[in-house]
């Protein structure tokens, strides 16, 4: 039963990606201006026409889309219109590993800080430990990355000279960007974790286990935690999709050659192929990760049934 | 309200003509909210900030009218006034110091607060209108329309919002400039930016609101009072406007309070990128960006970063506490979109 459900979801992936690609394809073309607006002017009309023809921008839009789909089936996202020596596949192949490793580290940091923080706040509910933990969690979600990153650079990097403040060459270089990127999400995860624990702890099966005389730590960690962590699990799908594809702010501030800047620059420069390629990458990651989250649900919560 | 009276009894506070059942619920929730100390404190803090922000231009005006010394003082405090006193650390003359152009940072932070707060509030209102409309129509009409509208929400969810915002901002910019130019608006550039930001941010922030409202409408439209209204011959528009949407208001307001800080944060992010408010106007985000630009290993101008960031973080913190307090008081939870 379950297998069928996930198979159907997997099959639905294709039309969904198709719609998203069509949507982004139309979206970037509706915006005024074109990819060659910043070229040397005045270019003669002949040259402009030639450039347009080279990238098939002179064809009707539907024909361009069909051409794009035909390329996509072969796994080819086309040539970037702004960085014309690179295909979109090249750009992704170069920048995605950097962004993904930064993102994964930040994900690990966020989980490592957020889960224990939320767990202990919930267990110490109503005590000062809970107040302090909850306040810390709210504080984390209220300090944006573009405040954390420069503050870390000034204090830890320039004043105390503990860690390097830019570039992406050694594990030491990863410390500040990972903290700056992950801090916000630690707060989100801590709040979800706390709320999850508070929802599970009044359950009857917890009371029953406690009445049976089960050790409190075993009870909480073994019986409450797998259910309480479910909100965090469902949040981690979109979170990972976000983190893996890079953050513009953090990567710009720390001068890390990741994917984040391409999202912003691509859409600012009307780099049609790059934008559509990135949207498809992001949407693909998001849909697959959400599917993985739903699979994890079945493993963690025996009550969940899909049919 | 320590004793709970039965709902049928007429209460002095309720309006006997409409006799809405949620009135008493709202009163009880409000009571719960007032016992939440961080939330109440935050409410006062935000009120103080708003008063300060609104009063500051008046203060400058009054000071400048109080003789030649006052005029000079007020001149130095004007947020757009360039001067020789660059990078002054915080002191008696400039409480928050001065920036790269010698402008008084306190004034700039308070004028920037106008933009940040305005964009946050109006942007949240835009997202409210779109979200409530979308969710209410989808939930009430149901069937194909519902699944089409909600799939559209899913598609928008899986689009990176930064791309959507940038394209939206640039597309709308030309259109708006022409309109506002035709209307003869004063300072079309700045006004366009503000309107653009409000529309753009509202247009990417309504998705969760639509899901929540739809869920509420789905359960409300089965209720007897809606059926009664339908039996009396009320049309769908009237039922939605008079009976269903007013009953979703509690939940909607709670999420609205949580949307405001989210939009303030997004605006400051866009301004930080240089896509938001344009100089010489400022918002907290653009001030933080200016501060971050001045980071170098030789001299540290910490105040350029610290003061705008402190205002931004405190405001976000307070708004989040208020939102959380309202949510707990009304006891509403967001579904995770699975049902």
C-alpha cells in the first residue's frame, strides 16, 4: 500500500517539475529588459539580431520552450546568457558542491544546537531553564544572518583573530559562515522541538509508561522523542532544499564561491537559462526532500499510514 | 472573568443585535493574552517605538524653531544632512555617532524605522488580503477550483522566493513609475519603491495565510449557521463576507502578527541587497548594509552596525513575542499542510 503511494508521488514529480519550469520560463520572460541589455552599446542591429539568433531568442516563445524541454530531457540546461563561456550545468557543477557542503554543515550545526535546546526547554518546562532556552531560541530567529555575519567578523575575526574571515579553503574557514548561516535555523528547530515535546508529553502512552515505572530518561528519549521530532523532520525538507542551494548573504559576506549569488544575479540580469535551471534544481530538491520526509514519517511514527 | 457564565446568557459586553458566539471567546483570549508578561511588555515596547519614530521629526522641528542655537543643533541632526564630521563615535553631540557622510545615525535609524515599520505593516496587510481571498474562495467553492488553487500555492511554494521577488519588483517598477508619474506624485522615485516593496513582499508572503484560511473555511462551511443562512437564500458572496470570514478573524490576526516581523526581515534583506529602499532614504536593512560595508581590519566603526541592528532585532523580538502571545491566547496552531 505504502509503496504504491510513494510510487505515485514519484510519478507526479515529473508533471510538477514541468509546471514549475513553464511558470519560471514565463516569469523571467515577462519581466522587462533582456539578457543583453548590459552589452557594449551601441551594437549594430545586425549584431544584436545575430546574438539573438545564436541563443534562439528570436524564435516564438513556445518554440523556445519546446527546445528547452528537449534539452532538459537530455539533462542539458543550456548555456548561461550572462556567463557565456559556461553552461548552466557547469555553473551548477562548480558552485553546488561548495554551497551544499556549507549548507550541510550549517544543517548539522542547526540540528546540533536546536534539538538539545528545544528538548531541554521542554523537559524543564516552567523552570528558569525553559525561560532561558526559549528566550535564546527566539533571539536566534530574530537576529538575521546579515547581522550575525558582520558581527562575527568584527569580534571573532578582526578583534580576537580566532578564525579567518573570508574564502573557502580549509575547515577553519568554514567555522564563521556555518555559525552565521545556521544560527537562525537552530532557533527555528529549537522552537519546533520544544513544541513537539510539549504536545507529546501529555499523551496517554507516556503516562502509561511512566505508571509502569519506566526510567524517566528512557521514557523521554525512547518513547517521546521519535514522535516529538516529527515537526522538525517535516521542517527539515524545505530547510535542506534552502541550505543546499546556498545563501546569497552569507556567501557574499564571506566571499564563498557558492550558488547563492547566481540566484540573485541571474534574475537581476535576466539570464533566462540560468534562472530556469536554478528554479528546476531547487524545485527538484524540494520535492524529493519532501518525499524523503514523508518516508521518514512512516519509519518514526507507526500510526502514519498512506493509502 | 474568573467565573465562566453559560454562553446563552446575554453579557453586558456583547452586542445583542449580532450576538456573535466568538465574542466571548475573544474576550477570554484577550484576558489570557494580558497575563502573558513578555507579550504585554513587547506591546508597550512597540508602542513606545512607534511614538518615538512619529515624534522625532516633530522634535527636530520644535528644536529648530527655538532660536539660532536650536536651529544649528537641529540642522546637524537632519537625517539627510551631509557634514564634515564623518565616522564620529557615539557621543554627546551625536548619540549614535555619524556615518560615512557625517550624517547623524540616530536620526537615520529613526527615519529608517518609518520605512521598515510601514513596509512591514502594509505588506502584511497585502498578504492578508490576498491570502484570505484565495483561501476563502478555495475552501468555500471546493472541488476542482479548490484543488487547482491549492496546487498553485504548492507551485509557488516550490519557487525560490528571492527570484520571484526580484522579477516581480522589476516588472512592476516600470508600470508603477508611469502611473505615479501620471498622477504627479511628489518624489515618484521614493514613493514607487515603497509601493513596490509593499506589493512585492505581500505577494510572496500570503501562501501560508491562504492555507490556514482554507482549513478554517472548510470546517466552518459545514456548520449549522452557514447552512441556515444558505437556506434563507443568502448567496455565496454574502455567506463568505458576513458569516465565514468574520469567524476566521481570530486565527487570521494571529498569523498577521507573525507575518509583520517576517516582512520587516525580508524588507531589510532586500534593502541589504540594494533591491529595497534606495538612498538617500534608509531602512534598517540598508543602514546595516552601510555598516557592514565599512568593516575593515584597521578601524572598527561598530556603531554603524550595532544601532540599526539593535533596533531591528528588538522590534522583531517584540513582534514575535506579541504574535506568540496572541497565538497561545487564541490557541491556534498551523497545520503542517498535510491535511
